[in-house]
C-alpha cells in the first residue's frame, strides 16, 4: 500500500515537472514580448520628443506672426 | 517503517504545496499576458495619437507659412 | 530493494528540483510584473502629455483659423 502511494506521488511529481516546463516557456515568451514592447516604447519616446519640439517651433512662429500682425496693421492704416 | 511513513507524509505536504504554487503561478502568468495585451493596446493608441498630432502640426505649419506670404514679407 | 531506493532517491531529487524551479519562476514572474508596472506608468505619462499637447494644438488651430478670416476667407 505504501508502495502504491509512493507511485502516486511520483506521478504527481512528474506532472508538476512538465507543468513547470510549460510555465517556464510561457515566462520566456513574456520576457521576449516585454523586450519588444520596451523597444517600441523607446521609439515612441523619441517621436514624442520630436513632436514636442515641432509644436514649440510652430507656437513660437505663430506668436511672432501674430505680434507682427498687430504691430504693422495700425501703421498701414495711416 | 514509521520512518518511511513519516517521509511519505513529508512528500505529500511538499507535493500539495508545490501544486498550490503552480496554480498560483499559472494565474499570475495569465494575468501578465492579459496585461501585456492591454499595454500593447495602449501603445497602439499612442502611435495613433502621435500621427494625429503630426498631422495637426503639419497643417499648422502650413497655415503659419502661408500667413507669412503676406504684405509684411519676411526676408529671414 | 536497492533499485527501489535508487528510484525513490531520483524522484525525491525531482520533487526538490520542482520546488526550486517554482521559486525561480516566482522571482521571474515578480520581475515581469514590476517591469510591466513601470511600462504602464511610462505609457500613462506619455498619453497624458500628448493629450495636453493635443489640447494646445487644438486651440492654436482655432486661433489660426480666426486669423485667416482675411481676404482669402474661410467659410468652412
């Protein structure tokens, strides 16, 4: 009877072993996925910085144009 | 004989503990996978947002430049 | 009998090996979770910043359009 129990325990251990192998594969895949996501994030951040710079340029330009408009218009009226 | 029975009990306890932990790991792995999916979607959202912003900036830039083509010329 | 003892030894080692592996995988899972959390924060940050930028550009667009109400009028 003891022998029977040991046999069961042995089977369960083997089952655990194969489940752990599957888990390990899953975890490896997730780690790779994460690495890919991180490189996408890096690209996004670079793009974000570029967009911000461009936005500032446009805003500055806009501001200059607006001020010029105000400065010049009264003179032209005369 | 008693010793062996004790050992079998120990193994049993270890096996049950392992089984629990494996289940827990499984749940966490599923959770992480779902989270990765969500993060992927957020990334996609940001990419879309960025191309929208880029489009806006391009047309704003165009508008500002065409305003410059006005009587009060810019030599710079 | 010796053969039996050897067999028991083998799976005893497997059992302990499993327990070790569970610990290791647990650590890795915790690591991924922490990394995901960081990623999540960064994405949230970018989304917020970009939405702010979008708001600014929206109002800038509005301003540009009202300035365009010049000779080359915009009815759109």
